[in-house]
C-alpha cells in the first residue's frame, strides 16, 4: 500500500530521508529558503494538504504540515495535483521538466532560481520515493543489446548509387546537402579581423576575460563536435543511408571550419596561447568531456536505434540545439548591440546558419527513429531531461565567475532562451511519435522551423 502523501507522518519521514542523504546535502549546500509544498486538488474537510520544510544548507531543520502562516511567509510555495506528485515519486516525471511545463506551479519564488537546484530537487523526490518502497522506479528502457545490427564494417555488399534506387534528391538530408553546398561555403581565413584587433586593444581586462571565457567554451565545443560526429556517420553509413551520409560529410566539414574559425580569432585577435581549459567548469566537463564522447563513442560498438537516440539527443538537441544556439544567439546579439568585433560577428553569423542545418538533421534523424519505433520515446525524453541540468549549469558557471558581467549580458536572457529551445525541440520530437516514417518526411517538409528563409530552401 503506498503511504498517504502530504501527511504529518509522511513529511517527518521525508525530512529524515533528506537529512540522511549525502547527495542532498551536497546538491542543496547553498539553498537557504523554507518551502511549502501544496497538494492542490485535495478536497478534504481541512482544505488542501500542504507541508512545510525549513531547508537550510543541505539539511531540513524542520518539517510539518504547513499552516496558513507558513504558507504566507514561505519564500517558495510549489503546488500540484496529487497525480503530478505521484508521477514525480514514481520517477515518471522529472522535477525540472514538471517545473518547466508548469505541472508544478511555483506560486511564490523564482522559477529561474529553482532551475539551478535541479539536482537537489531530484534528490528530494528520490528521498520522498524512498519513504514508500511501493513507489518503484520505472525501467529506463536502456536494454542490453543481444545482436549486432548493421553497422560499420557490417554493411551488405553493393552500392546504392549504382542500383535503380539512385539518390532521392527530395529527401530532407539531400535538401540539406544541396543547401550546405550553396550557402555553407565560406572560408574562415577570408574574414577580415583588422577592426577586431583595434576593438580588442580598446577593451578593458574584464571585458577581454569574459570574451576569452565565452570563446573557450565555443572553441572546445566545436572541436568536440568535429571529433565526435564520426561514429554517427559510420552508424548511418552502415545502414546504407547514402543521402544522410552525403549530408553528414558537409556537417563534419563545417564543424572543422568552426573549430578553425575560433582558433584563428584566438591567435590573431586575442593573441592568447594560454590554457583556456581553465574556463571549463564542472558542468561543462560533464557535457563535453564525458556525456558527448561517451554517447557518440558508444555507436562504434552499438549502432542500435537506442544508442543513436542517445547520441543524437546529446549532440544535436543539447550541445547544438540548446547550448550552441543559445550561446551563439546571445554572443552575436551582444556583439551587434555593442558594435564590436565585426569579423568575429560575421563568422558567428555564418556559423549559426550552418548550425541550423545540423539541428535540422538531428530533428530529422530522431523523428525518423521515433516514427519507426515509438517505443524509443521514454528513453529519449529521459535522456534529454537528464542533460538539461548540466546544460543550464554551464550557463550558471559562466555568470557565477563574475560579479558584474560586462557588455550587458544577462543570465536570464541565456536561461530563458536555452529553456525555450529545449522545450521547442522536445515538443517537436514528441509529435514525431504519432507519425509513420513517410509522414515524418512530409511533416518535416512543412516545418516552419526547418523551412526558414535562407535555411532549407532558396
Ligand atoms: Fe559547429
Ligand atoms: Fe554543429
């Protein structure tokens, strides 16, 4: 029998679980605000059940059914119907996602501040779930591979382009491929950095430091994606998807140019040869030193759809679709607003166009995989959710490094944009579950995001 939630006994046990959790102690080390949680649709004689937790630097100093006074005074009040709380406790719903989708309603307090405590929230939910052993976690869907599907070196003999099949020029990958040849041809060495050098010399130390910091994130990010795309190309090639393989050839080439471009800026404008990995914080390292190489490298041995989903979610949806899009958008807007570094701005503008094709391919690939097997959705959604926290952590790390960030950069602009991109991608993919593989192509063809002027057509 599941324990009745939001009772006095339950909240006391919750507090005990929290205080026994080393993970919670670390994740909530800087949290110092009491919270009232409200079970919203409880129509009992005493009104909605609500509990008060006095959470202070990784421990729970007091826990009780909340009074109206507690509720009025609490800096944070978070409410949801019982069904949502149950979903959280069984692990079917991630607290951060629940927050972003407003399944958890923040009636008092800052949603943005809550997003930086996602790990603490997750541990709070885990602690509450431990109260009730009946609330088991669901299977993560990452089942073991029992037989190797087609992959690198396991292709059937023969060639598509000498078969009657030929090439499907109307397919989305081929349209991206043609597009890349038409508008993706630019040479990082042609960009004029003359005024950038003048601008750089006029900047103060803090401004240069922040620009170096941002550039170090972009530089390593581009090198990382240039390196890590290769196993995906091999997996796709192993399935004899020639149109996709042709497009991916442009993709790799573009990542190589992006890598070259930022290094040219560092060499010729910033004149910096120091070890810039000093700017790579813990969250950055989780994404770029661990998650991305692991997800992509796994394809070499395991090119199954499940592994492709994890790879493409990490690479296209999080690294490109959330982080790079946010970073380049904010960077470009900042340079434009301050009329600074026109060469850097020109390069970032060109690179953004390339990235939009990369993300379009990622949406296509994941949609195709989902349309073929909708059962991939839970694993996809979970993987995406698990990466949101380190992705947002990278933004927090950047802003935490400075008391005042120059150029009018605001953390909320970054976070808002990143969350919007994340949610847009997730919603887009959720739709693909309902479609057949043929419908995916038709659906993508009409997708306004993929058909922006100057992107796919034209
Ligand atoms: Fe790139
Ligand atoms: Fe890219």
